[in-house]
């Protein structure tokens, strides 16, 4: 029988898992759970490739994966059927047959994450594993100004984990916005690729700046130092979400609503785009109580 390639969009709460990637040791991972469930529906062992591996405790609202199969199934079988064999903290939210030259990792033009900070004098209970809590009042405008320093192509050695195995620290940040959504402050960043702990290290620096513990210029100084020891703390994984992977349009990959879904929906088209080398701010508002400060910075790859 002829092999076909299937794309799945996976949503998961990463709190109980040691990251996406299957491990040598007997520890729970998202990849293993998805592969087991898909293999049951396919009636043969399945190996799954993802767009971006997430760490322990990190979540996803739209992780894109692919696998190959000879099984004849409709797309509903790859969603509803697979979901019956998954734990409640993992769900397939979309499925589609795609061309055989598609690759979830190598076909991706960019990847997008959101880091969610909950501002409140009192710590949350229900969302404690899904947000990073701070009792400090954050200056979103200062955080956005600092985040602008990261946009463009840079050596991000100061923001990579000590054990990062990437061959090069050079990455291109395409967009980096800091949004105030009620009691949430959301860091929204899109890049061609990311280094290990890169976004959590961004978050640690921006939270310190937002709290007034460091000046805005500190972010640029850390970037220019190209030295991890000069950076701030690595923020908690609990607020981090993989929310999107961008692909060439001809692949027709499903695009769910931008998550995580407890956040207010924002009309991104209302924000003004800026070239990546510009640092001026574009402000737009979703409602009277939702102020959004955003720079949508773009480069051509």
C-alpha cells in the first residue's frame, strides 16, 4: 500500500511531562503519549516528528507534527479517534493529509511562543501550572522597549542555556511584542528558530526590567555581552506556550485560533507593522480595559 503523510496539530498541558521528546529513561513525555495513541488508530507503530521540541513543564496550544502511514483513515479518525486514547492533558485539535515533501521541522519558516505572566497580589490556584505569577506591578512599556533590542539577527549567547547543543547562537527574531491583557502580561515572540531556554531567559530579563529592578538598557547590554553569566534568571517554564509554526501556504497546514485559549482574543491586524530595525512603538487597543503595546517587526528570510 502507498504511504501517506498526516499532519496533526496538538494541544497539551506540559506540567506532568518531561518535555516533548521521548527519553531513554522511563519518564512521561508528550511524544510517547501521542505516538502510542496514533499507533493504535493506525494499527502499526508510528514515529512522530514535531515542529519544535518543548522542555519539561512547557505547554503547547498548536504544536505541529507529522507522521507517515499506510492506514486508510479519514481525518476525523486522526482527531476524534486518537483523542480517545490520549490522557486528558493532551488533545489533537486538527488533522490533515499533506504532500510527502512536507516536514514539520524542516519546512517551518518560523516558530512562535507566548510567555504568560499573571500579575496579582495573591497567587493563583487554578492556573498555577499555566502561568508565571508575580505580585510585582510590571511596566509593560519599559518591557516592550527592552524587547525591541532583541529583534533582528543577533548572537544570543547570553540567552542560551549552558547545556545548549545548538551549533550556532545566531538566531533571527522576527516579532517581539509585550501585551497587557487585563491581569496578564504576554510576551509574544516569533523567530526562525530558538535556542534552549532562550524565551525563558528573555522573560527573566524583561520581568526584572518591568519590575523596575533594572533599567531598559540592561537588555541590550546583556545581548552585547554574549555571555550567559551576564544575564538574568531563567524564568519558570509554567508560563511558556508553543502557539504557532508558520509554513509555506501551499502545504495548507491547519491554523487553530492563537492560544492559550484562556487569554482574551486580540485583533492582531489592528497593530501597525514596523521593519525589524525600527524600535519605535506601535500601540493598539482591543478594548477599554485591554491595552496592547506591540511592535510587529518583520524581516525577509
